[in-house]
């Protein structure tokens, strides 16, 4: 993605993401999820947020599959499941994190 006069960020500029119990990945590229997701979840743990909703959208399912594959690799993820209808259905995933020791 190249920067344009209408774009607020340059490609190499870091984007600050507020740490809450919800991460919306709509503005991120699938190749960015590998580094972003564990870093975000670790920051959630540091704030005591142990249940996090990841919004990946419904689309083709590629981003959802990427998110789930990455979650399987993170040792402090206790579990995850697709959200119910009230929380985004198959367009979002609930993640349960293990607390810091």
C-alpha cells in the first residue's frame, strides 16, 4: 500500500493501536498479522485483558484462517472460538489468554 495525499500514514511509519479487549484487523494486511497478533495479545495480558475479540471479517476466510493459524502458535493462548451471532459470528474470534505469572 503506497501513501497518497489522502492517506494519513506512510508505509514505513508505525501505527499506534490502542490496547483494548478488541482488535479490528480490517485495516491490516494478512501478512502483517503474524507479528501484530502476538504483540497485541501480549500487551493485552500486561493490562490484565484475558478475553479478547479479534475481528477479521467474513470475506473469503483467508484472514480468519491466518489468525487461527497464528493463535495456534502462541503458547499463552488458552483457547479460541468463533464468536456467536451477537459478537460477529464467523467474522470474529474470541481468544482466551493465560495470565502473566
